[in-house]
C-alpha cells in the first residue's frame, strides 16, 4: 500500500512539474516575442527548460499512455519462425484453431537485455 501511494505521489509531482515547466517556457517565449530587443539568455533558458526538463518528461508520459505493456501476436502452428519467437522470450498463452498465441512482457525483455549485457 505504501509503495503505491509513493508511486502515485511521484507521478503526480512529475506531472505537475511538467505542467509548470511548460507554462514557464510558454511565458518566456511570449515575453521574448513581445520584447523589441533580442537578448541571448532568454533563448538559452527556454532551450534548457524545453530540452532537459519538459521534452523528456512529455516523452515518458506519452510512452506510458500509448505503448502497450504486453506485446501479443498470433502465429500459424506450422510456421517454423515460431521457434525464433520462443527464443526471443515470447511465451505461448493459448491456442485458437490453427494459431498459437504468444505474449511478451516488459520483464521478459528486461531479463533478455540483462543476459545480453552479461555476455
């Protein structure tokens, strides 16, 4: 229970931080556009905030929303390539008519990448 609350609080904090940084970037951009003189430092601040704070957080947020947590596929039972899927870490979940259904979870991908790093 405690770890779930901590995870929720951490995600909420980073979401609010992302919104605040986006608002600051927007405000700095508007101030620079309205200002008649061109100064270098506001552009540097905007670039640093956007590049190192806002965009990576936005990328992680969108990846959590749109990237599936489990990869699933169906392979015909006579397809010889299914052995490659099994070697890659896919596990058979069920059979439906002439198709074998496989699933790959992020933990299987992580374990495979750790094994590759140890070689």
